[in-house]
C-alpha cells in the first residue's frame, strides 16, 4: 500500500504542476496578487456567475483533496491531521509563489491557498482518516505467532514376551530338557511301591 501511495502522490504532483504552472497569457491583464484573505472569495460572489464561482472555488477545493487522502498515510500518526494541514499549506504557498514569480498570467492568491488547504482537510475527514487508520493499525499489529506442533518422543522398544514360561520345581534342573524331566518323573513313579512309598 505504501508503494501505491507514493506512486499516486507522484502522479498527483504531475497533475498539480500541469494545472497550476501552465502559463495563461490571456489572463495577464486580469489577475492581481492577493494577500488579503477573503478578497478573491468576495469577488467570486459579486462578479462571477454562480456556475463560474462554483467552478473556481470548487476546483481549488478538489485540487487540495488528494493531500488529505495521501499525506496521512506517509506522516506519523501523532498529530497527523495538523501535520497534513501544515504540509498542504506549505506546498500550496510554494506553488503560489512560483506562479506569481515565474508563470505568465498567474499571480499569488492567498485565497487559493486557503481553499486548497480546506479541500485537503475535507478529504482527510471524509476518506483519508479511515484509510490512514487502517494502514497504521496493520503496521502496528503484533505478528501472529505460528503454532508449533510438539515433536513426539521416540517410542521405547517393547521387550518381546516370552512365549511360554516353565514352572520350576525344587530339585529340578532348569537346564534339563522336557523329555529328560519326563523320563525322570516316570522313573520315580516306577520306584514307588503299591502303597505309594518308594522302595
């Protein structure tokens, strides 16, 4: 968004220079330097038709409106509106000074500066404030933590279960095999007498 804002500001500067710094030889005998606030506005109301006055005053308001939309994105959040107003007034004073000194058919007019600055203020209140608040809120938002899944611990090897367990009896040799123990048992039974006693 910042890149788009800078690009738009550069494009607007080109348009502003074309509108305000283009010579107008046909107006050399009509324009006069005006340092008294409100003098040109009264002239618009008294000497101009309604449509011509709206065109003159409205054009200056529209010319300042882009300042109120673009500058708040570039300036710091603290005292943003006041900084925007002063920057707009400073730029337009410089433009008016160049008009009066270098451009034929143009003159410095303090009422143009007032109208341009008022247009910037209206642009800020209607559009620029919302856009700048959203832009700066996104820039100040803390980064969203990325959830990290726990790594499972390696499973311990399960000891193999013994398929069968032999029951050890006292007097038996664990090292002997099953057939050997069976023969020993048969021999013991044969050695016993009819009364169950061994001979």
